[in-house]
C-alpha cells in the first residue's frame, strides 16, 4: 500500500512540474523568439516541442521521485493531489491572463 | 481541407468529447458514498486515452494545416481575437489536461479500493476530476469559438 | 441512403425526447413521490433510472450537436452559422442543463437518499429541500427552452434578449417551485398531526 501511495504522490508531483513547465515555456517562448524558433526547429513545431517536453518531464520526474528512497503515505498522496489541484488552476489563470494581455493590451 | 484532415478534425472533437464524458462518469461516481471502483477506474483510463488521442489528432491538424490555412482566415476576418486569444489560450491550457487525467486514473487504479475509507484522498481525486471536466468543457467551447470564426470571404 | 445531416437530425430528436421527456417525467415523479410525505426506495430508484435516461439523452444531444457543428465547419464555413445569437443562447442553456444536472447528483440525490422511508416533514428536510425544488425548476425550464430555441426557425432576437427572457422564466419557475414545494411540506405536517 505504501508503494502505491508513493506512486500516486510521485505522479501528482510530476504533473505539477509538467504543468508549471508548460506555462513557463509558453510565456518564455512568446517573450524570447529564439526559444520559440529553437522549439520549432527541433520538434518541427513549437507546440509539438512544448507537448513532448511536458510529457517527458511528467514521466521522467515521476519516475525519479518514485525511485528516491522514502516512505509513502496516504497523507502525502493527498497533499500532492491537493497541490496539483491548486497549481493547475494557477497555471490556467496565468496562461489565460498572459494571452489576454498579449491579444488586447500588449500592442 | 482534405478528407484526411477533415477526419482528423472530427476525430479530435469526438475524442475530446468522449474524454469529457468519461470524466463526467468519474466525477459523478466519486460523489457517491459507495464507489463503483471498476466503473470509474476504467472510465478514467479510457478518458485519459481519449484525451491523448485527441491531443495527437488535434496536434497533427494544428501543426500541418491550421497555421497556414486556418489562422490567416481567422485573423483577416471579423473575429481575429478567436486566434490571438482563444486559440493561443486553448492550445496551452490543453497541455495540462492529459497529466491531470493520468493522475486521476492512477489514483483510482492504485488506491481506488481504499478511497471509501479515505475521505481526504477521495475529495482530492474528486476535485481533480471536476477540474478536468470544467477545463474540458471550456476547451471544447473555445474550439467552437475558434472554428466558428473561420468564415472565408 | 440516409445522409449525415438526416442521421444527426434523428439523433438530435432522440436526445431531445429522452432529455426533455425524461426531465418532465422526473419532475412529475418527484412531486408525486413527496405527495405522501415520504420517498420510498422504489420511488428513488425510479428517479435514478429516469436520471440516467436524461443523461443518455444529453449525451446524444451533445454528440449530435457537435456533429452538426463539424458538418457546417467542413462543408459550409462561409455561412458563419456558429456565431448566431440563437445558437449561442442554446449552447449557454445546454451548459446550464449540464452543470445543473451535476449539482442534482451532488446535492439532491444524496438528500433524497438520506430521507428514504423517513418522514419528509421535519426541519432538516425543510431546510435542505429548496435545492431540490430549484434544480428541478431549472432543469425543466432549460430543457424546454433549448427545445424551443432549436425548433423556432424564424427567431431573430439578440443573445441578450433571449437570455434575459430565459432567466426571467427561470426566476419565476424557481419561485413557483419553491412555493409549491413548501405548501406540500406544510401539508405533510398537517396530515401527520
């Protein structure tokens, strides 16, 4: 059971990191055209690059966190899921806010 | 639009709707006191698979066709904000969804049997499932706003 | 051979029949169930079965509705049909149906479940009952509003006018449903005294 709880905790944290990466690379790529160009050149399209890297971060960090020796617990799993909930909404608000600004106020 | 691209667009929409439908089943299922774990964990699994498939079909359409053939029409039309704001927001907000879906599926798969006696964990899973449904609906409506703005002259 | 458009029309009609019909029967069944001052297990099971039919209808409506949307998008985007006030109002109302339905599952069914075979005339039910009356009123009015908007070909009102009228009807419906509901609860109490 502890292993399962730890797995849930690991993947929840992985999802948090993937979501934070998604918003960070999105805003960074808009503000730094060379980054956007690099993503497009490396992955054929900038959005594909963001998708692939976010997925890699999700899987990679989840596995790494799971592999780190530590005991899992129901409470830790719950806290990780709660963190994912709140951070997801912050990420969504940031993306919407950024593009709202870009579309209507930036220029 | 070629027939293949039309099928990709249809697939993208239908798979997205299917994903949302399955997560509505998960959400409603998690609201109950007595959980039908088998139903909700399989719904979560296929919901996650649907979102990934929607991601791939939509992504291919977007990367190969939207940029050169659809975006210019929207930007030149009556509703340029449908791309400048709605599409840009949609394509990036969507990136959060598959990871949320995978996490909810894993919670149900690995800890589903203990959720009835772990109200805190159950509530956390329910809130995440709600988030998936709300974001899914918002993304779907965004898609309509964007496609509706494609009015060739 | 039946074309896609005809197929989608048929599915949309089936969805509407299940949804609007189911919502009607559900509201009637609810008031009939509480008329004797209690809800028994078979009555609650019936309400749950009807609810499943309504959800099935909703699902069919949503999928067939998006079928129309895709058909127009692919075949005739130049018509610009999506940004039509009537369609946007109908979509808004469909959203209300959806979230109202989820609210019913979250609040109303657990409420009825907790009062199975128990007298409804008590302060606890009286305090919590308005959610049942309110969501029931929203459900039936929204289903019929969406149906009317779908069928009314010549309607050329603005989005604001349509939604204003809808919200006015919903407000009246909620007030009416709660008044009738409270009268029923008072009647249980009088009958039991």
